[in-house]
C-alpha cells in the first residue's frame, strides 16, 4: 500500500514537471513567434537618364488638285524630293518608308462640297525609323528647305508626333533592381537602428513596374527610367 502511494506521488511529480516544462516551451514559442511577426516595409528607388535608341519621325504633307492624275504625279515628285533630302542628310533608304497616300474626293462624299476649289485632297506620310538619333534630329532642323520647294507639311499633331523609344531596358534591368534593393536595405537598416532593433531576413519583396518617360517636354529624346522595389524585412531585438 505504501509503495503504491509512493508510485502515485512520483508519477504526479513527473506529470507536474512535464506540464511546467511544456508550458515554458509554449510561452517561449509564442514570444519567438511575436518576434518573427515584427517587420518593417521600405521602398527602394533606382533611376537612370539615358538617350533614346530609336526615333520614329513621320513627315506628312497635303496636296490638292482637280485632276487625279496630276495629284498622283505631284505625290511621286514630292516623295522623290523628300527621299533626296533625307539621303543628303545621311539618312539611308532602308530607314525610310512611304505609306499609301490617303486621297479624298470631296464631290463623292455624302454631305457634298460642290463649291470647293479643289475636288481631290491627298495626305502622304513618309516615315523615318532610325537608330541614328542625332542624325535625324539634325535633319529635322532643315525641313524648311523642303517647304521652300512647295511642299506643305501638316502640323505637329498627335498622328505626326515624333516618337523616341528606349528599347534596351532588359540590359539595364538587373543593375537597377540591385540598386533599388540596396537602397531599400539602407533605409531599413536606418529604421532598425533608430528603433534599437536588428534587421533580419527579407519577409516579402515586390518589384514595381519599370517606367520609361521623357526627361522633360523639351528633351523627349532623353529618357528617365525608374523602378521602385518594395521590401519587407523582419526585425529582431
């Protein structure tokens, strides 16, 4: 009987100690979990200013005539003048393309314009697609030479706007992402130091979209490339 009581006593003691140890481990696990839950979210920026590597220059002009055959002869003549002008300014034929002319017969339109001076009006667009940005920009400044030969160019509206493209984004992406990540880490380290914490591992990272835009309205051929990375770090005491 006495041995039985001692047996239950020791069993109860072991159970009590086991529960105590389990409770301590659980409390430590909860504390560690809360520590893991502490984090800081920061943003890192990377920017570059680089020249565009492609220019698309549409040259549009309009002509009018009452004789359709003469209209097309004038288009052919003007196209030849434009081609010679571009060639003389170091823009080769493989960079030049001619769209089909858009011809309107005003007398054939439903709403009718029987009192117009000219029956036929045509718009022709010649497009320069080139990687020689400086060469094309220099030619643009001399376009008035063609105007002196009787070619009436259309205004700089949306359809005739010169576009500058940056097509080498994939070549600079890795370096910019690395820079944005490093900038984000520097911000996180400063935050951790100010809050008497240590910076831990990355909890989550999100890479923003790359944006390519003109540096300003007067320099559309210079592009501003930027990306923002958002990174969340763990904090520890």
